[in-house]
C-alpha cells in the first residue's frame, strides 16, 4: 500500500469557459423544483448566474440572480415558482457583460402575450441586428445577444410559431433556445447544430436540455435531439416538429466532446466519455514515447488518459488529484480575476509520480500557463520526465460561437509552434492529435473544428474583423 504524499499547487480552475446551460420542463408537477435539479446537472456549463421562470398556464413568474444555484435558490424561493411548466438557465458570460440585466431567463411582457427565453450560444450577426432593431424603435434592457430574439419575435407577424420561424431565420451563429409562453414550450436549434439540445419524456410531460446528463437527475428518458434548423413545439397534444430552414449542415462544437460536456452526456447520441476515451487511444496509437505510467488532468482528461493507457499498455495511475470542494473559487469569469488568483487547488501524488517517466494526458492547451504549472508541479513531486499528450489539436483561432476564446492573445498555439510550446510548458515532449484524428476520435465528421483549422461554418459579420488575414 502506498502512503499518499502529495505536492499541491494552485492552477486556474477552468481553461476555457463554456457559455451556458438551458433546461425546460413541460406538464410536470412542481416544474420549478424539477428545473432546479435539472440545472444542477448543468452547473458545469455556467457558474456566474442562474434563473428559473415558471408558468401556471396563466402567469409567468421569473426569479434570477448572480451566483450558483445553491446561492440563488432555496425551498422558499422555489415554492414561489408555481405551475407545471418551467425554463431555467445557468450562465457564464462570454461576449456580454456580467450584469443582472443579462441574467436569464429573459422575460418579454407585451400586449401580444408574454414569454421567457433561455439561450445557449452566440449570435454572430447580433451587432448588425441590434443596430437595425434600435433604429426601428426597439429599446433593449440588456447587453446580451440573447435578447435579440425577443425583439425579432415581437416584430414578426402571425402566430407564435410563425414569429419564432421568422426570428430564427434572421439569426446567424450558434444558438439553442428554449422559449416558454404561458401554455407552450419551444426548442430551437441553429442551422449548423453548433450547440446541443435534446428532448426527453417524463411521465405525461417533456423536458428539454442542453445536455442529456440532466435527464437522469429528473428521471426523464431521452426521446430525440432537436435537429439543425428545427423548431419543436410542445403543447398538451404532444410535440410538433417544424423545420424553419432547409439550409442546414451539422457542425456540433468539437469542444463539447473534448472539454465542455459531462462524460455521462450523449451529444448528438455519441457518449462523451466514449469519445474522449477513443481520442486517447488514437493519441497513443503511434506514440513511441518510453514511460512508466499514464495520468490524466482531472476531470475532463481522465477518459482520454484511460484510452491512452489501454492502447499503450502503460498503467493508468491517479497522479493528480483535484480538490472538489472549492465552492465559490470555482467561478472564474474574467481574465483579470483569473490573474488575481481566484484559483483551485490541484495536488500531485508524490508517492505515485516520484522517479517516474510520466505521460500526462490533457484535453487541450489554451493559454499554456495551466499546463506549465502542472508540469512543474509533477516535477516538484519527483517525476523524472513529463511527456504531455493533448487529446485535441492546437487551438490556433478564436471562437465566435459562445466560447470565451475570442482573441488570438488568449491562444498560445496561435503564437508558438509545438516545439516552442513544449519548451514553454517545460515538458520533455509534447504531442497533439491531428484534426482528422479528432473526427475519428469523436466518431463523427459532423463537427465544427474552426478554432483548430480556421474554417468557420458561418459568416462572421463584424466579429470576423479580428481574424488574421
Ligand atoms: S470554434 Fe471551436 S469552440 Fe467554437 S464552436 Fe467551433 S469547435 Fe467549438
């Protein structure tokens, strides 16, 4: 038996922040409290703010605030949210500011009716649309791109489904919306399917979620994924499918598989853990490095490390341990706060890594500072060699679809080649997956890999002006 000695260091809690998590539930008793539990399963997608709106078929009440779910809601607060329909949101601010007006659900109360909106993703033509809407008299409450759909719906003619169709056809970029009126619920996915949205059955009702891991917590059964360019309408009669555009392709964000999603989620019906494990196997396929053990950086890299170990036949060990009870320090909303040291604790297990040649598997390298600290941590704990293996390609270009890598400055692989990066992080060797291997690893070609190959699936409008020519 090993006596576990460990060296600790502080590294940034998260390398990249995902944009948001959406959850909706329809025709289910205590809908708000079920939504609260559903959102708990999505809390990894956003920790800055959260909210729930519920409907009793005649009124919609919304409660939201900055903070984690456990900070914003308790039983007394949830009890105020009556009704059998509800939508909820957990938020990480990407492009728009972290102000209370931007916290979702966003409410629209108008003489034509009221509705609540939750959104995951980023609208790339938001500046153009907002300018046009403001020119035509719209007054925005927030700085969030998510509010644009409310104004577009208000301005469109016809029944609610026609208004949503018209609005969705004007939006470009990454979006998965859930819209709740007093008595209906709608799920909408962008025409490239960049962000996930799945529908499940729960008793006589339905639930809609950004990730399928939220089905388990409320005991719902997966029914289907909303397809790119599709609107689903949920009423007491069931689910209606409406294709708002046939100009579609399937470009799920590769980072959902690599890093964002929980391993127990199925994204477009591919299990995230299985995809990561397969990527780790491919990473090991032609690797001739001589090493004693394989370790993964907790948590998102553990599946890939397992796959690497299986293919390489090197033993998989627990060389790094994450402190799970970091509470509020888990919130890392701005680069300034990251630099100012709101950090989590990661420990290297000395008795496992000492005098060992280690393959350290990680999911990605963003700024490089986290990898550098972890390599140093392992060496301080006695590792004789640290060979870093990354289960994705170098991140060379910004994301405009709701992930907070919006400038080249944030991406070290945009400036350094692999050898220079290896030297920067202090590793003994460094290897990435090729882009083709990422498709193979994730069992699908239906991926956006724009931040790895600069091929963006949409026009970028004014956001694209920062791209290198
Ligand atoms: S650019 Fe990268 S992070 Fe953004 S949606 Fe595409 S794969 Fe995901």
